[in-house]
C-alpha cells in the first residue's frame, strides 16, 4: 500500500513530538491525522443498523445492569436459544484492579440475567498469568458465593485445555496455527464480553473486540513444562501483522458473540493496558454488535477512530458496524460522556500499521527485462 508524502511527514512528526513529556496528549487532541478512509472499503458490508446502549452515573453495578436493560428487546430472544451464558472477563493483570474487569461489572451482568436466564453461567478467562490466582485476588470467588442460585462458576480456559485450531500469520506473513479456546466458539453458549476502555501499547485503544480476540488464544497450564503461549502467535511482532491477526481471530469468534459490555466507569489512559492512569468516565456501553460498541467507546475516549486498524478491518469484512452513521446510540449521547484520553507514548509506532511494511520486509523487485 503506497504511503503519501503527507503521511510520511506525519510519521516523522510523531516520532519527534512524542518524545517530549505530555506531547502524546497534545498530539492526540490537536494534530490532524492523515489516515485511511473511514470506513475502509467493505468486502462484506454490514447491511443493517446497530444499536448501542450508553448510560452514565455513579454506581458501576447499576450502570452495567441498565446498559444491558437498554437493549433488552434485542437480548431476550437470543438468550432463549442458548443453554448457558459465558461471561468473558478481561484479567490483564492478576493484581491491578484498574487493568482487569471489576467484580461489580460481573455483578451488574448477573443482576440483568436474574429472572431472564435460568441456565448455568460461566465466568471465564484465559489469562496470560494464572487465571485462578487472578480470580482469587480480584475477589471473584465472592461473586460466585453471592449468586449461587444462578449456578455461577469460574473457569480457567487455559486449564480446561479444550481448543480449536485456526490459522494466523507470523512476522514474515507465514501461516502459523493458534489454539483458540473451544468455549468461545460453542454454539450453545451466549457469550457476554465484559471489557474496559483502555489505551494500549500496540493497538492504540482496546475494548470488547480485543478482549475477545486476545483472550481466546490459549497458553500452557501453570505447572506445565515446557511453557508455551499461543497469545504470542496472535500478538506477533509488527503492527500490520498484529492488526490483521486480530481481525482473523475476530472472524473465527464473531458468529458466537452475544453481547458486549464496555465498562467505562473507570477507564485507563496513557501506559495501558496495565500501568495506565484511571479516567473517571462514569459510563457503560452495551450492544449486540461488538464492533459498534467499540466504535462508541473510541469516540467516548476522544481517540480518532481511523487510527484503530483491527476495528476497521473487522468492519471491512462485515463483522459489525464501525460507521457511526449506521449506529443508533440509545440513552446518553456520546458528547455527554466524552473524555479525551491520553494515548500511549508508543503512538508514533502504533500508527504505522497504515503504512507499508518497509523495504526490509518486502520481497525484492523482479529484474527488469531489457529485450
């Protein structure tokens, strides 16, 4: 993909400007960014409108319940067709609560399901660290005790070890297989994603889609030898490759997605997804369309939506609506909850997914014929 001279100038500017303290925030808020068209030309267009519920307030648990209640008419028929609910939490850290799904987020989801769903409910994750330790540290065991009547259980997808294989690409664009948690492609499960709006060191901004795609690849059990991680196969070196892999995993998972909950009661800016700073956005987003939920989240974070490569790719292949003109926001307006999040200091490199791979990564040109 050729890169324009204006885009080259932008990348050069970003590399210098972001070396200065506070420049990332100034850059994100003030610099006009030459970017790919939004949305990217669709390969499989989403020929429908998407509804996103957006609420704000001062009680996280109630906000989560109310956000889901805002799309109740869309959720109830789908819930009736499933045998169990799987709540996919985001346990990026086993010790830092801000980086991981709050137990009150899960309580809000369970409050919504009470009286609406009678089957068992699984809270699941395939963490990069020890999933069960994260559950314990973040007090998820208390949630299970409180909601015994709803048959709630905790599942470490890594320890469960059931998977399906899919193809991803490596740094050299070679096909490489990755093991994806089987429960996340289970047609009997209604999958609810419980995510957090965060800035990120390689993906710029993350919420529902990234929680699913990077939580799906498995890693070795805690005491297994040798240790291995298929998350590294998806989180491959190279911003272009990583964005593309995220879309590939999303294509595998999307047919099984039920509802996205993006809990922005307290988001994260700066050095995300683990060591960033809290942003009291005091809002929660819910939608059956994970891509649309993320588009609203990105808007609410004050981040240019054209920067997020994997979400544009997901929209281009028909996994959801990223075009704000096709999204009906129900409840609050985006303007009432919008906060300008400080982007990660890596932004000058993260944005390079828009450009070419570079001479070192490209094959040599064939010799020219002279006769």
